[in-house]
C-alpha cells in the first residue's frame, strides 16, 4: 500500500497533457505523445522567442499556461526564478536573489537546476559554497517558504533538481569528498525530504560521500511499498523508504560519478555513471519487492552509455545518446542493443521522444531528428543557431527550447 494516498495518482494533473512538471517530463522518462515533432524547422517557425540575457542549463517546466525556469544575472551576481505565459512568452514575474560567484565546470551554469511544479507551488533549488537553497513559491510568485541546507562542496558546481511525490519534496544533496583540491573540505551527502506546504524537514538520511552526483530521485510503486530510487558513486543504485528515509537496499555497481537521472521501467532501475574522459557504463538492477530481498544486476552496457544525458523511455525501449554522440536504442528489459549509430557532436541535454520522433540536441545547438523505432532512420539534421545544454520541455503541442540566451517555443505539427 502506498503511503502517498495514490502517489502520482494523488496529483493526476501532473500526468496531464498540459503539464511537463519536472525534469525530463512525466516520471522523468522524456516522452510525450501530445504532438508530432516537425522533421525540421527554422526561426520563422517559432510561435515566440524570449530573450533571457544569460545562457543557463536549467530546463523549463510547465503547468497549465505557466512556464517556470531558473536563470542567472551575471552582471548582478544574482540568480532568479522566472515565470512566463506559455501562449505568448510574455513575462509574468521574476524573483531575484544574491549569489556568490564560485567555480563551475565549463559546461555548468549558475542556474543549472530544473524546477518542479504542482497544482499550487513551484519548487526550486540552487547552491553556492556556503548555502544550499530549496525555495517554494506559489504560481503568482509569492515566496511561501525557504530552506538553507548549508554548504555545498563540488568540483563542478550544483546541478541536482527537486522532485515532488505526494506531500513531500525530495532533494538529492550529493557532495564531494574525493579528488579535493588544497583547502577544500569534504562535503556531507544526504537525501532530504520536506513537507511541500511548509518546508519542514520530514527526514534527512546520510549517504556515502564520494563524488557529487546529480540524478533526480525516481519513484518505484511495485511490491509491498513505494521506494525512492537513486544512484551515486558510493552507494551505487539504492532504494529508500520515502516515508522514513530508511535505506532499503543498495548495490555498488558504479565506479564513477552519476550525473544522469535514473529511470524505472517495470521492476528495473536503470542508471549510468561515467566521466568526461570516458569509461561510461549503464546498469539495470532488479528492484527488490519485499524486505530482505537482494537487488540483482540484470545487465550492464559499456559502449554508448551516457554520462550526463538521461535516456528517454518509450514502452520497452530506451533511446539515449552518450556525451560523445553515439545514439542507441536498447531493449529496456534485457539490455539488448536494437541499434547504435554515431550521430556526432557532444551532448549534455537529454533526448526526448515526441510521438514517433526522437530529438537529440548537442552542445553546439545541432539538432538531430531520428525515427523513434526499431530501425535507425535519420530524418533531419540542422542547427538551432546557438548552444544548448538544457533539456527541452514538451507540452500542449509545443516544444520549449533553451537556445543560447533565448527561450523559444515551437508548435508541433497540427497545433
């Protein structure tokens, strides 16, 4: 029985066509059957374009006609939350906050997290060396509560995003202890759950602190009880009781940093690990359904596994692209490679499947559209005119793309 009174069913609007409410869409699976992706497009095809004034890698989210995202204001040393109208791209509100300048990975930005939104609130997170913030606003931009979970230690900066399940907001606070530079002090990793209405801590559970990891927790709803699923270098793949934070199981299957978000397909938890220098691996683990059962590694993929991008899921297929431009279609239940092809480019944004088409966008803004099926078929390749590090949002027949310092809205075919 699920203690969340139906878990996602308690928030049916989060699964509706008019919402892309968290990183990588419904259940984090990067799938939308709401529209048909055009094979290609030009600037003239955008319904609207909004100048943001900064290039950031945090992705937009949508609830109803409201779009929310984080953005940075480099000249002001501030980070902000902004809301615009989905129909027109016109500004609704902006909230700005002071931010201390600090070191980031060259691909990271100061607004690197993706909000999560429900029918009442939008939740955002960011950090600087001495502060880790989790804030809640209503849809009109009124700050409801704010939490500061203290210092953040990482080689690469912040990048994790909050998620809502039931009445809880979860934040994966994973920090660095390995490979520290002189003067750096090891951080303290933990999973945090707070009440969505008040921000009051429900629980905090310590995790092994090795390298900063960034995956958004997934929810598994099979077996005797729901489980919160995530992955890091020290614990490997793991499941927690979302009500208490108790570690239910873990299996150490990773040697490197975990940046992508785990996906749950059936009773398998699938996540990846890697580095900028390679050695990436993707692992599928069978989730224990009852207390005392042991997790089982079902398969491991060492070629074409993503480090930063999260796979998209369509039925029993994983569609993914690794950081160096190898696109792969994988049978999710067995790990069998259906096809793999080098498309070229370097990637951080996660792929999305829109109808029967797969959209891949590399760091230089080169878009590749493939058929999302069991036969490899490239439909188009073209440039978007600016760098892309953020994952698209797909909602109500529209595709929102963060290209360079702009947010653009593309109508799907038939919209």
